[in-house]
C-alpha cells in the first residue's frame, strides 16, 4: 500500500464521531506524530475529497472548520466479520447494562453495525440471537427503574475515583437521607445494581441499591481509597450472600425425583451420592456456608431432609 493510501487511512481513523470534532490543524499535527507530513492546504483538499466518498461532515459555523463523522457511523476497516458481529450483539443483549453510559453510547454504533451484519447473513448466525436465551435461576422479575442521570453520575464518580453525594431512601427509611459516598465498585445481583462504597470518613464498605437514589451529584472531591479493598474478596467474604466463613460439609437425603438434577450437575467437586432404599439417596458435599444454601434447601420443601449440620435458617457462617 502506498504512503498516500496509508496517510488517508490514518486521517480517516483520527476523525471522531459527533459530538466530538477535529480541525484540520490539529489533524495535521496528529498525522505528523504518526510520521505523515502534509501541508495544511493539501490536507484540507484531502478532507474535502474524503467528504465526497465517506459520510464525513464539516462544521463551518465557526473557525477553524471542524470535521466529524455522524454519531451512528462506524468506520468499519477491516469489515466486521459475522462471528465478531454476533459477539457484539450478545454483549448488547446480555451485559451492556454493566457498561458505563459513556462507554455504551460510544459502542452503540458498533451494536447497530453488528445487527446489520447479522441481518445480512444467509446462514444460521443471523438467527442465533433468536435461538439463545439465558434463564435466571431465581423467580424472574423486572429490574427496578433507575434514573439514567443518577446511574451516569455514579459511573463517572467510580471511573474518576471521586466522591458523590446523593439522597438515598433505604428499604426501612421513611424519608430519603443525604449521604456522601466513596464509590469502590459496582455489582449486579438478581436484577439489582449496587454501588459498593464507604460513607463519609468511615472505612466499612456498604452496599447501596442504585435505584434507591433519588438525586446524586459529584463535585470532583477525591474519594477515600481503601487500599486493602478487593471486590472479589469482599464478595467471597459474605457480601451479597455468596460465601461466608469456611465452607461446610452437608449431608442431605433427597427423594430420587427431587434430586435428579444434582446427579447431572454436582454442587461441588467432592460431591458423593449413595442410594438409600428405592426412593431416596444421600448426598454429601462441601459447599459455601451462605444464605443461598439455605434458600436452595428450603426450595425443595419436604422432598429433601438436612441430616447435618444444623443450620440457622436466617444466618450464614
């Protein structure tokens, strides 16, 4: 490929999508940093020529003139392949809500491009989105409504490492309370989003459901950082009912029909099953000592009997 063609590709790559823009002088400087030297008048002619070949727009309302692509345009070079398109489509379908809003907005053109690529495919990839679903293990519920401004402010505070203030109404609160939050992490659990952080100058992390904030704002004040905090360790220590204390060894008596699935999908690596008569079997396994274990056992009602150990139904550990 010639140097001129390479310079053209780099020029097109450096032009941003709306609402960002770039003027010719700045573009000339960025090209020089990449080793492509070109006069300003020649670059302006290239931009004019490119605008006749690509959906390239020029803002002529103020000088210097600035160039940009439409907000939903994707400079697709090399072309997005169907497998990559499928990955983008599934990301949008299942996990895009975990992305900061600013990141999601920038990815929206790629999501749209991915759908267009899949729609044009004659093979089964185009239908894959309609043939794959994820069913939750709990009672399906709709996620609570979150104010998008609240979510964006919390995302920004977390990304920038700054405090935010907000009015928060807990489940037992009659009126919202004003909190100063040092955000540490964002966690999604059972259709609910939580910001994990500390309050004011305290050092004990708390979990705050994002949908319970009515107003939030951040002033750029650096957040108090807990150097020892690790989100994975925090979750494993018992937060969100995932794991608390040391694992325990349980022994359960199952009706055969009730426990069929644990024979196919073991609950631990050391699970052991022993028949007991014609209608039951004994299961022993080492499992996390948490509330989920108690809810899981309770869901079988009288078709499962806990032999050992004795578990407090309302506590873990």
